C-alpha cells in the first residue's frame, strides 16, 4: 500500500488481549477446510498466500482465547468463510457494479441456513454456498432453536450489507453519520460475531436475550467493532476498493474536515461506546438478570458472554494491528516511555489506561447546567414545500386552553396561560395535518400538549432534586 492517509489515533484499550493456545491447530485446520471448499487456488479470489497473510486463525485465537481446539477451529472456519464471502462479492459483483447478479447470489444463501433439520439444502454452486452449508451443519446441533433463529437473522443481515454498500457505490453516495451508524449496527458483522461468542462461551438465556441491557451490550459492542475496523480498513476500502461505507469517510464528508480529524472523531465515538458497554455490563445487566429470576447457571452464562464480548474487543484490536489486511503502522504514541512489546501487549499501555482514560470519562460530566445561552442565530433552512394550515386552527387554540385547564395543567406551576399560548401547539398540529377536521385537530393538539407538558414537568419536579425513584 502507499503512504497511510492518516495516523492511527490513540485507542482506549482497558483489557490486554490473550491468545488461545490452540492457534496452530486452528490455522492448519482452516487452511485445509478452505481448500476443500474451493476458496483457494482457482477461485479467482484467494491464493493460499492471501489466507496465510490475513491470518484468520490469529484473529479467532485472540477473540476467543478460552475455547477448546475443536471450537476454535470451527469458529475460524466461520471467519474464513465470511471474509472470503466479502472478497468474493467484491471481485464478482462490486467491481462490476452488477446489482442484479449480486442480489441473485445473496438470495440463495439463506437456503443453506434452514431453521429445522427436516428442510433440505440445495446443491452448492460456488465456494460461498459450499462453505455456508458445511458450517451450518456442523454448528447448529450444539445450540438451541432460539440461538439458531437469532444467528440466521444476523447472518442474513451481514450478507445484505453487501447490497447496501453496492447500492451506495452505484449511486456515488456517502451516508450521513446517523444513517451510517444505524445501518452498520443492523447489517454489520459484529452482531454475527456476538453469536459466535455465544457458541464459544455460553448461550444467552432466551428470557433476557431481547432485553434492553443485552441489546445495549450488543449495540455498543457492534459500534465499537465496526468503528475500529473502519479506522484500520480505510486505506484498503476507500483507496483500493472504492468503498463509500466507512465511518472515517462518512465524518470526513459530512463535516468537511481532514481525514486525520475524521479519524480522531471516529475514535472518540468508539471510546464512548466502550464506556457505555462497561457501564451497562456493571449496572444494568445484573439488574435485568435479577428481575428475570435467572438461575445460577444462567447468570454464569450471561457473565461469560459479557466477558466474551470484552475479549473480542481487545483481541480484535490486537489482530488488526498484526494482519496484512489492514493499515496498522504508526499508531499515535501516548507517552514518552518505552512501551512493552510482544503478543497481547498493545493493550498493556499505561498511556491508554491512565493518561487519556480520566479525561475521556470526565468529558460527559463537564457541562455546567443552568448557564445562560443564546441568542442562537437560526440558519436559513431551505424548505422546498409550501406551508399549509388546517382551517380549524383558531377553534383548536380555544379548545386546547379549555382542555388543559380541565386537566389541571395550568394550576400546578409548570404552565400558565401565557406559557401555553407561547407554545402554540395547535399551530404545529395544523401544519402537520392541514386537512384535519376540527375534531381531529383538537385531538392532535391535545396529544401534543400532553407530551410537551410531561417533558416540562419531569425535569422541573424531579430533575432539581435528582429523584430517580
């Protein structure tokens, strides 16, 4: 590769990576398996030298440090398959921008992930299909029907990411930051990886798998994995592949900043997601386990899964620093001392643990409340649609005053008549639905008043005294 487009930022690395002792076994097994599936010589995608240089065995040994040899070999085969799928899709469909053929290819793959054993798979037509059929058959007997369903969905989403990326390339379109995070969280590879963490450690009980704390763990894990990958893969994806779905490029384009500034911003978001992961793991996960009456073995399973996600973060970073697949030279130094060297020591960085951690964690708490702000200058926002208002507006204004008074909203010290009039919520309702009848506009105005009053009431009554209960 040519000169790096930016210098890697200083990463938050709270946990040192550990290496699974069955690494060599997994490497040898995955090479043999990839050749049997037709992924190497003659595939038009990889030679053995490519597989050796990428070293997916090292990735899995770092990200799953505690599983036994057979489990590590199976997980490594899954990662060989998913990276081969990605490169195969690039060579066959992305470079030619052939959306129809790409969609036809993707539409067949769910056929190789049946949710019941009675459903027969079709005959594989290429190495991607052959690999998926083999892996699914070897993996699902050890897991529950709930896990099988969740993992199949995550795999389909991962595969469909390729169509989203291809569509953006065809349109020459870079997503905005909100869309990008949302789509990557849905179709990126991290939720799929979390499913394999369950296979390697312990399956999450179905009673809490869909709960908010477990979803937050998944989402923060996913965001951090994807953004870390974006930093390391920017040069390969953007400069070599013409990819437009990369977080650094997204922020660079949206904010009009330099590539280095965008990389630092991406790293800031990555760090905040790791902090949120830690907070959720220590405060919300134990509470939801208690609420659902999990048994001791189920509690141990949730703890093992959480620790497995943590291991994946530190191990994934270590692999990105070593794999030939990524830009991994010139990480920004944290301090002027001689760093430790050797496997697993990129996270054993005193600078990462101390020099920046305090400032990073303090940042969300630096705002001083109740300061005078403004006046703000409202920019000239282009609105291509003309404003239309319901003719029932004046009647809705009168009705809302009467209704709020009957509900007691003007007698508790939160609102008075002047405050209600200044909000002019019926004007909002009349613009949202210019065809509304009088009854419809009265009802819509009442709903707006209810929500807005609650929004004002809550911080005024409970916020000042910090009454969480």
